[in-house]
C-alpha cells in the first residue's frame, strides 16, 4: 500500500481535490462558500441535519448528555438506533470544533470533504481493480463517480454521502475475494457500511449478489468462490449486528406502517424516454414527488458501457448476465413492486428511486471493463453507441415532452458527444499521440462533471432554496439565549420547553432543550401515536409531531414549563420570564 501511495501520490491528491474544487466552484457560482450570506442548508439540511450535527456536537461537549437516549425530540428518542441512519459518519466528530452559530460552515466543510473522499476511494479502488487503464482516465472516471447526479442533486442529504466512500472499496474487495480469495477488504468495508447506514447497506447487499453472479460468468463457475462470498457476506452482517439488531428492534417496534401497499403495476410518472432524459448534461426535474431516477454519470462512460456488449472476446453468457442486470435495474424504475423491493418495501417520502445509484455504478464498472480491453475495440463498436445515443437524445428532446430539458442541455450534450466521438476517431486514426489525447479527454470529462454539478445545484436552489445565513442567525440569536436562561433556572431538573412558532420541528435538538416536536425518518411512532390521540398534530406515518395549538392540560401532564412565544397572546398559567 505504501508503494502504491508513493507511486501515485499526485494522482491520489488530484482524485481528492478535483471533486472538491469542482463542487466548491459550483457552490461559489450560487453564492455559497465558507461564511457566505447564503448557507448550504437546503430542505432537510435546514430542518434536520444541522440540528442533528449540533446535537452530536453538544454530546461531545457535555458530560451530562449521552449517545444512547435523548429527550430533545418527541417524548424521547433512542439515539443508538437513530445513529444507524443519521449519525454514523466518521466525519461527524468534526462538529466538535463548531457551535450552533457556525454549524452551516461545518456542514459545508464536511460535504466537501466527503465528496473529495469519494473521489479518492473511487480512484484507489478503480486503479487496483483495473490496472491496465491509464491513470488519467481512472482519475476522470473517479471524478465522474464522485459528482454523479444521484449525489449532486441530493447534496443536502449529507449522511448518504458516506455510503459512496465505501461502495467502490466494497466492489474492489469483492473483486479481490472472487479473483484471489482475499476476504479482508470486502469484510471490513461491507461491515462498516452496514454499521454506518443500514438502509443503503440493504440495497448494496442485494446488488452485490446479482453483481457477483454476473461477474462469475467471466470464468468457469466455482461453488467454492460462491460459498466464500456468501460466508464472508454473512459474517459481515453478523459483525454488524451490534448496530443492526438494535436498529431492527427499533424499526419493528416503531414502524407499524413501514410496508407500503402495491396499488399499481407501474411506478408513477414513468415514461418511455426517462433513461435518456436523465442522461442529458444538467437535467434536473425534482427530488420531491414523481421524480425521474437520477442516473447520470457521464456521457463517455455511458458510451463505453454500451460498447462492452460489442466486444468479441467477451463471452455471450457474460453479455447476457450484465444485460440482465441492466434490465432488472431499468425494470425497477418502471415496475412498482421492484421499485419498492429495492427500498425495503417502503415508499420513500420524496427523494425517490434511492437505488438509482446502482445504475450509475454498473455503467462505471462496464466502462472500465471496456477500457481494460481497449485493444479489442474497433471504431464501429464505438460508432454504434454514439449514433444510438445521438438519435435517442434528439428524439427525447423533440418528442419526449420533458419540461426540464432545455435547449442548452441538448446543445451541451450533443457537443460533448461530438467531442468524445472526435476523440475516439483521433485515437483510431492516430492523429494525436496517446498522452495528449488522454489529457484532453480527461479535461473534457472533468468539465462535463463540473457543468452537470452546477446545474444540479441550481435545480436544488430553485426547488428547495438554500437558506440565507441572516435568517439562520436571526433564529439562532433569538432562541439560544432564551434556552440558556432556562438552563440556568432549572439546572438538572427535568422540564420541557416548546416554541409556539418553531423555526423547525427539531429545534430541541439544535438548541439542546427537552422538547416534544420532532421530524425525522427514525422516530418513536408508538409515543407519537399516543400524542396524536392526546391532541397533538401528527401525520399518518408519524414523520412529524408538532406542539403548536396544544392544550394547557397537556402542558401540565408533560411538564412543559416554558414556552417561547413571540406572536400569540399569553397563555393561562404562564408568565413572562425576564432574561
């Protein structure tokens, strides 16, 4: 490993800095940077993740708090199970050096670090799996993976990003296990994924089974390798039970409505040209409801992945196996049962098709398989995918009826396809030496990834809006001194505080006070059900529990001794507290 680092030190550095730089520039064009007037907090980042990171920071600084349970959310929250989805990142301890006032900067920093680490882990994995591919192309491919649309279009969901740090390493580990009988890397990385994020771990585990079977067709079938893979995977799952078992018990106890009903054959809003519409550079429709899957990785990897099926020395059974895997993923975007099966039979609350990254992953892997066999590639094998995609994009733009595809997206996509085709033609005609051509292609791929990233972030800004720093600071400067006053008066006495006009439902987490309101995917549904019966506002799945418009009886019963009240008339039994 040390020899690998020494030999590739500059490329390793580039694989980290290139995604960081492109993402930072895209953010900067939208007015988002360290200390900027516009924060990185969009959607759930404002309503959930900044509060969760602040809670983690408070636990690190306060010996009276712990990682097992908290009363800052609902009637009480199992933090151990909660952390299996929200707080498992190795980067979250960075919050120790921040506070509630500058926590948006912490999320900005952690986001950049995670994207950089995704690029780094992708480069390391791809370089070790596909040693014949030139390093510059590996660098470009790792950047494309780090900045694929699935991540950049949902950049505010910060806890998902860690999954993609481990995913390339898991694939590398599986290759090492399958090809050389080496189990350690696969076992360690898969175990970490299960511990850090059980939800995506479930999807990845399903994919790994299909990918192992497809990849087994490269060689003669071996039951020994299959049992080795199955046993190592099972041991990884057993090792992860330290987190998975409490999480399972919590889900079983608190998510009675977790299984969604299949009420149609087809997924909502699916259409014939969806796959092509989301492979335009910059295509962004929505991350709310009726979204088309976010599958964009890059145009050149897509061309190379399609070229794989024309390679003469790849067995037909291998082409059929990977074609079947492609077909399964595509069918999942259209068939409701398969769509739900990937997601644990639970329909997501927005951010749909959460397994769509697997489509981008298989595109990346097949592109690398093609590049490894570049000597087998003939010009016509590349020409066919170029022609097919060009016509498909034109037909989609003219007849597809996708309002989120603008003329600029079409123009950029066709220009980059033309550029890559000219690059392929240059390679076969030897119009340029190999190394300058590699540099040009890599620069084009980086530019393409950067452009798409900017358009994805612009889509988030239009749909969700990045919160202004001034608004965030106004809320913080108003609420935090009041809570400090409450703490000074109550000491260690257990009381609850609630905001009549809350900024978010997770203000208790953010400002470290015992509260009833909550908004999170992991929650105590049983207590929320009781709260709803007692008159508190809660939605059907208890994703939200809200305090406003509650009664004095409940205040007394649940020890709500303090109200933050800016607008409404004074409540009976409450008196104004001097600062």
